[in-house]
C-alpha cells in the first residue's frame, strides 16, 4: 500500500498533518507485520545454529581482548565514590575531574609462570638477612611472594604463560653494614640464573627473553651501580636488554639505564609500618609540622671520588632552612620517623644518589603532601596515578624559594591535594601486599604488563592462527 498523505486545508495545523501520516503508517505496518513474522520464523528455524555459533564466537573474542581498550565511560574513577554513599550512583563532575587514580582495565586472563629457581638465587638471601624482605629495595621479594600466592594470575603450566617471572634477589645485599652501596655481585648472579633457566627450559631461548620479567629495585635499575656515572658507563647487561624490567628508577628523558622495556614501580614500604604510624597519629588529625625532612643532609655535600651527594640539593635546603621555625629538618636516623610524617603538612622528597626515594611513597600513603625535588623524575605508575593532583614538583634550582612556593600552595589548593591523598585507592596502589589485593602495587604491575601483551609468545601464536 502506498503512503497517502492528505494535504490539509488552510485552517488545519501542521501538527494535525503529522497525525494523519502517523495513523496511515501504523495501518500499513499492521497489514505487513504478520508476513514479516512468518519470514523471521522460517529464517530462525533454518539458521539458528549458525547464528548462535556466531554470537558465541564474538563473545569469547571480545572477552579476551576487551581489556586492551578500556571503555571511555570508565577511564577515570572518583576519589571519594569508593567509600562514600550518596543519593545518586553517579559521582559528580567535580569529583571525576579531581580524581587522582585512573581506573585500569581488567587483566584479561593474562598468565604468568614463576620460575622455581634454586635457593641460592633468592631464598638463601632472605635467610641470611633480616632486612632483605623489609627494606626499601624489597619489591623484588614482595612481588615474587605476591605472584606465588595468586592462583588467578599464576600458571603452573609454562606453555600457558604470557610472561615468565625470574625471581633473583640482587638488592638484598645492596647496602653493607655501614650503609655504603654494594652491587658488584648483581650481574654475575643474574647471568648465572639466566644460564640455569635457558639450560633447563626452552622459553628463554625461543624469544631471547622478550617475555621474561626481572626486578631491579635499586638506584639506577638494571645498570647495577649506585653512582650514576658508573651506572651509565657499565650500562644494562646485554642479556637483559630484550627483557622487561620492573625498576624504581625512572626519568622522563633518554637515559642508558632505562634502555630496555621497563615499568617504573614504587619502592617497598612495609604496609604494617604504615598502619602503625596511622594508629599513632594524633586523635584530632592535626598536622603540627609544616615542612618535614629527616635523612642524610650534609653541611657540605658528601664527596666520594668527586661525586656530590644529592647534587648539593639537600645541603642547600639545610643551609637555607635549617633552624627555621616552620621547617622540621633532621639529619639523624629515627626508627619512628613515620610518626613525624603523619603529623606533617609538606614532606620534602629531594633526590639522593638517584632521583627517587622511599619518601615519595611514605609521604603519599600517610597523607603528607610530597614535595618532589628531583629534576626529570618519572614517578611510579604514572599511567594510572595522577601525581600532579597529590604532590608538588619543585625544580632543584628553586629550593632557595621553597618557603614561598609552599606558602602559595597552602593559600590556594592545599585542601584539594590533601583530600586526594585521603583516597584509600591511592594507598593501595603504592603498597605491596602478600597475598596480592586488587588495586595494590603488584596488581598495578600486572596491569602494566597487560599493556605489553604484544611481547607474549603465546599471544602471538594465538593471533597468528
């Protein structure tokens, strides 16, 4: 039946014309609807198996690869929505825009095989030193233990693995009793481990280690030296340059010590020590220390064969602000210094031998605004933790103006930064747990590896079929 539109007379409105058209279309649909239903029934009866197979194939395919492209609607997550209940299930626009944690994708069935190496490569070091599993370089121990404890990610079948974790502890003996760094054993220890696994397993040789993961949780990563000039001169061992390195060292510029695929991870801070500091915090939550730093600060920079500690930055801070009423600066060790952090508004995080320091994590998880003084530093998990919303960055040359900078922040957006620091998801992202918890540091390591699934030999085989 053809569509017959009656032209209205002069005194009829356009609205009524629309009504006439709509009624005639409905009439047409009623007459043809029965025939269409019969055709659909015949089609479905004959081809339902093929339709069902197509939809199931699409479902499994998209489920496997969905994690690679997070949905735009879940790119960010509100800092406060995870622990506050409101009348609406949607966070306000203001909360979304101030979010400091980007919601990552799912791990998408990724599997990791953890090599069972002889104890001389890992367990013996923990037995020999109480500090091995608890000092700032202990991420290598924490990640290993977390992977062993998580059956959802770990696989006992190496043929099913996307990545292979090589658990060698080289940082356990990073510092001697007098505190002077010592890493002379690292290269030979890791080289021996690679020789062992390449002789016992076929997986290293088939990819030259490109899907293998190491941890280098000390000053200049896999360059294995605490002094930058020597680290650069020695470089990353050739046998590791094709692998993935989890390292605390990271900078925004080209550097020989990150010329391998790598993930910048947080230094290790024992979660129980953080909780103890929080439990001992003032009941009223008052922060009575304005600017805080405790650590090595020399009247003159320590000179070791021409190398100046902290590039003289800590000395400049001490000379400029030592003794000032609003600056709590102390050069001596104190076992309970985290109780001072929890009472502080601003925590200074100047570089040491390397740009990073454990103070970055300690300050953030204890609610003290980290004041990062290390030019060009790349902070851990920069893809998911929005450091610009929870910290300040001060150029090394501007430490002479540090007081004015902090006063300006205190008078403008300090309350916003402090609110962001109170987000529980932030603390989870920067702390390692055993067993692993969703959203913690090891979980974010796995999320970073998920973005490198193109290096997986197994994945390349699946895509090639």
